């Protein structure tokens, strides 16, 4: 099976390495990449230990799609162009692995709804959380009725590597669509997956209390006189896992984008609701990401950072703890499941477990949340 990559970013090259690790029968071959810069693309691949000797380079994605006989494509461009390249690929009936968010604008949402859904089950959206072992276990427990009638979901994401959203290109909301699309897209997807109902309306709020200021637009940490004492400067950033130790652009400049925190309340078709909140100021041991699902008979809770799922029996007072064993695995085991699913989709033996409809619904919820936070009104989904 011949595979092409559009946009050789860090995420997609890492995923290709995972995909090849899961490709036990060596069915997939990377034959071509489309990227603005050849040297950057090939270096990223080679830094992952990927042999590029037989890979053709294209500067234009459409030329690659027309010039190669491809069975599948991976899209890892910046967020604002996901929809454009997805449409190009799907119009040629090629199976697709698509990074989230699948769209960043209402216009692109409508375009992919119109032009992409004929390939719905041939698109695997990068939603590793819904396929991670802890969410799959939670889904099994919920579906077997152990919790009884579900009354509410309380989901949370306290991000310990929040600096990446203020120092580099992620600070540009025109490029990313904002932090609901960047982060909540994952969480609102797995919450809806767990509940198994359609979301019908939501309201949202966001705050920006820390990462703002009056320092000059375009200021870089290396040029700042307070870089050695600034809590977001190179010295302190080096102490924070995942954050760029060089700091890059100033988090307290006039052109710093993105919220510090945001929350969404979603009503589902049965009338129950889910509350989700995200924060980008938390650091180190304050990291947490997961959910509490409250039923009449029992409560279930999990956190990827503690690597545990717990069930609290309301009737018999019997509490059960599951150790998941995925704490040190990137995306907590979800990427491996995505890779296996994509292999099956390309060879025609599986349908997508995170399809284009799932990606579009998540993006729609995030776009509505952004509108609700700006207008302070409920929004229909």
C-alpha cells in the first residue's frame, strides 16, 4: 500500500513511525511527501529513523496526489489548511488520516460536510483519546449498565505544557482557530463517545488573566532584558516538561493570543449535561486530564496522568481501581490503536473508529463554544 504525507510536521512524522511499528506485515510504504521545504521534511523523517531513500518530494500537494498512485494519505499541515488538503484527497477517493481539528472555520466546516462525507468511514481523525485503553474500558463499563442511569459528566484538562500555546506559532489564533479547537476538540469528542448521545446545545466561557501584557509585539525571549527572571523565560521554562526551553516569543506581549482557561457546558439529547473545563496555567504535578461519569448506581472516574480508572459503587460501597499501564506511552496508547485502524481502513478490512463525522461534530462544538464565549449566549449544535 502506497502512502503519501502532506505536511511533514513533528506530529505526523511521529505518527508515521508509530504506524510502521504497528505495521507487522510491512504492508505500507511511504512513497511521497508534499511539503513547502524539502530539507525540513526529509530531516524530520530521518530524525525519526525513517529511511527516505525511496521517497519522492513534491512542493505541491495536488501535484503529488495526481502524480502518484496512492492508497492512503496522512495530513499533518498547520491547522488552518487541514480542510483544504482533506478535500483534495477525498475528492480522489483516497483513504485519509487527518490531524485534528479537521476545520478551523465555519466555511471549511460546511465545505467538508458537503464534499467529504461520501468518504466518511475512510477517514481516520487523529482522536487518540477516544481509542486509548482507559476510555475504551470506561466505555465498556458504561455500556454494560454498571453505573446505572448516567446523570452527568465532569471532564477536566489542566495542561502542564501550556507554554507552547503562547511562545510559538500556536499563539496565532488565525492559524489554529483558538484553544477550544486545539484542546477541547479531543475532550468533547471522547465525552460524546462515552455518553453515546447527540449534543444539542452548549454554552461556554473563557478567561485570559495571565498570558497578556504590554511588552512589544513580536518580542522574543532572547531579546528581553528580563529573560533570566521571567517565569516564562528560558531558565524556568527549562524546568517545565514539554515546554520549549528557549522560550521563543514573549508570553506577555501585546500580540499574545489564546485564553488562559475555558469551560463548556453541553446538553445532550436525553437532557443530561456534561461540563468540561481546560486550563493552561497549571504546571508539573498539577497536571490532570480525565473525567468523572456519575450514574445512579455508581460513579466512574479516570485520569490519564495518574493512569488509573476507579469505580465507586453507590449501593454496596465496593470501590474498584484499575491500573491502566499507559502512563509513559505517548497519547496514552491511543496512537497505536489509531495506527492499527488506519492500516485496516486503507486495506479495506475495517471502518474508521474516529471518522470524519466525529471530527466535524467535535469541530462544530468547538466553533459554537468560541461563539458562545464571545457572545455569552447558548448555541445550538
